[in-house]
C-alpha cells in the first residue's frame, strides 16, 4: 500500500478501493463557535482508508467553489484520488451540524446529487458506497447501475447512513435499500439506521433479514454498546472501546473504513467467528480514536496499531 500522504495523480490505474458517493463540507456549530470540515459519509470513508494507507479513489460530485477546494486538499492529503467526472461547475454540498453538550450532532443538509455515468477504468478489490448517494435522485440511479454491473466482479460494501430529512417515504427508502443490498457483500449500519428501516424488528432480526437479501456479512454498530457482526453461520458481539468524546462526527465512517481495511487484509479467508471478532475490534478501535478528536479525523494505520494491545493483533 502506498504512503497515505502522497497524492495520487494517475486515476487510470486500478485502485484497491473505490468509494462512490457524496463529498460535502460539514459546518459545525457548537458552544465554542462555528468551524468548517470536509465531510460526507462516503468521502469520510475514502479519507479514512487513505489515512490507513489504502490506495483509494473517490467517484463523487463537487463544484468549483472554495468548499470544493477544501475537500480536494483534504482528501489529497490522505492520498485519495478523484475519478474522472467527479468535478463540475457550480456549488458544493454542505451539511450544518449543531452539536449537543454530549457531542452528538443534528444535521441540516443543502445537497444536490448528480453523477455522470462513468465507471472506473478497472474494477478495484472493493467498491464501497452509501449514504445520501444511494437514495437521492438523480445520482442514486447511477450508483445502483454501477453496483449492478460490478458486484459479481469485486466485493461491494454498503453503509446506508440513513438521513430521514433527505429521504422520501419510509416505504420508498426501505425499497431502495432492499433493492440495493442484493448487489452487496457487506452491509454496515447503525442501530439508528436499523430501527428506522425496521422499527418492529430487533437488531438481530434486522441483520438476519438483510442477510436474506444477499449480503454475506451485516455489521450493526450500537455506539457505547459495541457492534454486532452477523453472517449466515455466526454472530459475534464486539464491545466498544471506552474513549473520551470530543464529538461523534465521522465515528461510523471510521468504523467502516477500518472494516474495509480489515477485509483487504483478510485476503481469501472466510468469515469465521474469530475473523469477525478481529474485524469488529479493529473497527471499534478506529471509531474510538476518531471520537477523541473534533470533526472526522480517523486514525492512521500506525495510530491504530499502537492503540491496540500487543496481544490482540488486528490482522485476522
């Protein structure tokens, strides 16, 4: 894997991971004032992968304003490359996050999502998508088309990262989600996502329902209660890692980045319980490191390795 701080200029060669989805700027309002951070769940995942040393490309849609410049510099610092078609004229999306005293965030979005029908020149090992990009027209149709064309030739991971204020009816959103997961191998969602999609089901039953639609692994994050990783043959409960909380922005995205990182490290091994536990521990540690710092600032691979006990190797 290349050094995370080297910006990649050649976007025609294959990436290890390609992330498809929105990049925006988080405008964070807190008692300490207002700050701007590059964000958007898919862009955060790409940034987290770049920080972990994974050769990562992002297919997105950003404009030519100062917000776009902020995003490009931020992702470039992590070595993330932009796929052709990601840059356009116009404004860049924003999300205003108002922080509560416990560090949790409430969001207000100014987002338009459109994407040209451009596929990667070569398929990566893992293709990841999620969040607004998979629900918001017209770009969501392009994302679905890309997954439909790619899922039998590379691993597809998906985090719906539900934002109810940007969705249509509950039935419409659930239908989009269920039609999309058939093209995925790994689905990660928060307990809030799971309860919004399936309010009458337990988290365990929700995982089983999603597995029945096609994926091999479903990971449900539960904040301080840890995460639940489920396959058709196994279920593993992974505790969270205690941490002081600056804010929770990007914690779930860091979890997702580390989960993808672990899947890359795993190679051809199966998803036995010991593998699930190792994947979950590493992802939980990445999220814990992220919440210690303001904004979406995920760990580097060195930080992640240092923060894990020596007797608990992260490699499955």
